[in-house]
C-alpha cells in the first residue's frame, strides 16, 4: 500500500464519521497531511505514514505536531486504520460526555 492509498482510506473513514477533512498537502512544509475538525469541534492534524516510515517525521513536522497539541488541538502520526478507529472512538466518547 502507498501512503496516498492509506490517506484516501483515512479521509473516507473520517468523512463517514462526520468529520470535516482537508488534504493539507497543498500547504507549507511541515503541516500535517490531513487537517480535520472532529464532530466535537476539536482541531486535529494527522500526519500519515506507512508502518515502515512511521518514525521518519521531519523536525518541522514534529514541531508543528507539538505546537498543535500545546494549543489545545490534537496532532498525531498515524500508520494504520486501527489508530483512526481509536481516534474516532475517543472523540465520539468526548462528544457524549
């Protein structure tokens, strides 16, 4: 599977779960691949990697992930659909808390 294929699957899954998703590939460097808003209104940045490249984030990507998390959003690196399901479930549980 290519990274682009995984990204497409993630977009479809999040969209079905009523998330707003924008492909961030056309923004400046270091910005997460997917810019999202969960149904709870939380800003979420998702950097998509393959399992074999999951540790290959750049310093700029790491800095942006840290900045988003420090500002109250959520940013993470994902490399499989299990992580996306967990993210959806986590946000869904907060929506009903």
